C-alpha cells in the first residue's frame, strides 16, 4: 500500500534548530520535502479531505489542490521558526483591464484607443475588493466604433460620444488614486491580465494623447505569468476563463466589459494570495520597451500617482 502521510496543521515548537531559514540545510526543509512527496501521491479526494480539515478551499483541479496544501504546510512550518512579517507586502493591488477600439481581425495598421478605464482596488489584508473606478473614454483617431467593437465590449457609440477624452480620464484616475492615499499612506502595485494593457494599449494611447507614460504604471504584476509559475502550468492555460475554471470558479458578469474582467481577475488574485502566492511585480516598461522583472528584485510599491507631463 501507499506510504501513510501525517500532515498536521498544528503549530509545534520548532526552536530545536539553530540554522537560519535562508540555509536550506535546516531540518525543516527536509520535513517539508518529505511532506511534499506525500502530497504528490494523494488522490484528489484525499487532497480535498485534507484541505477541508484545515478549513481551506477545496475547489480546483488536482494540481491546484496539491499546490494549495503544500503551501499551507510550508507556511505553517516556517511560521513556527520565524513569524512572517505581514507588513512587508503591498497594502493594495490595483487591477486594470482596458477595453480599446478594435475591428474584426484587427488589421495590423489599426490604431487601438482606450475606450474604458477600470480599476478594481484589492485590499491584500482583508482579501476583498474595497472599491472600483470606471470611466469610458472618447476615442479621437477613430471616433466611430466598429459594429464588431460594440458587439464585443457592449460599449455603444452614445457612451463614448458623451465620455471625456483620455487626458481628462487619466487625470480623474490620478485623483481617485490620490484620494485613496495610494503611494503615500499605502503601498500598492498595478496588476493586469497579460502584458498588453500597459505595454501596448496605455503606451500607444499616451503617445496619441501626447502624454509621457505615467510613472505609476511603469511596473506591474502580469497575473498570467504569476499563475503559470505558481501552479506550474504552461502559458496556453493562463487565459482568464481557463484560470477561473482550473481554480473551480466561474466568470461573473459580461466578458469584455473592462470592469467585469477586472473583477474576475481580482477573484483569481485573491485565490492565489489565499493559496500562498506572493504576487510580485514581474514586468515593467523601460524606454518604451517591455522588460521582465526578476523575482529576486526587491519588493517595492508603485510611486504616488501624478499626472504625466505633455510631450514636446
């Protein structure tokens, strides 16, 4: 029969080792490795039973359940030795998912303009959505929306005709963030579903509006990368609906509504934080180019938001 695994969520006194936790010769890491081996051999029903015992979420595919249980056990063992400083992580995560003008097939020469700017403010302490921002934007290069764009996003011509232009909406975004004391009283990071929102849509929009790229959006968490690395799945399994499905959740709202997409991305972020993932900045813009940020880089919050200057 299979080797019996004893996995306990109870804290014990782990002070019998003098090694630093940065030293992987510490016996606690051998305990964790042995337990990980046991978890790898568990069936889905055994995993769900053990998670329920610790009052943890039991939804999700088998690989997600294994990762959840491993992280819980590892955290319990390490906390016995060296309590984790909860003050070192971002206070808030700002989830952004733009909607932009588009045409069927998206011809390569077509210029995408942002037509919806949503933000979902996620409190990383309470793991709840604390606030939301949403404004529509009036496009100026292609002011008439295509039928494809209206059908895809649900944003009508009347909505964008009545909206402010991008510079005014960006000013409203900056003011909204300032009122919530982001970057002053509270640390925060931006988070997107993929690289395009910042590296393509915001980058292109700022050039068209003759604005410098905003400093608060120069670094962000690409949740697709974080999800793939954390749950050890290939990139082709990191689309929004697939991530939700693998975590045992379903999409709420209207797909391709920027605000609804942002809320669903926030649901994934909350689940990942609960599963023990420390979502960190992993991408940035530098001199107009998309760059990768190393996972070993210091964890730094985004700067206090400021309205960028106009380009000469």
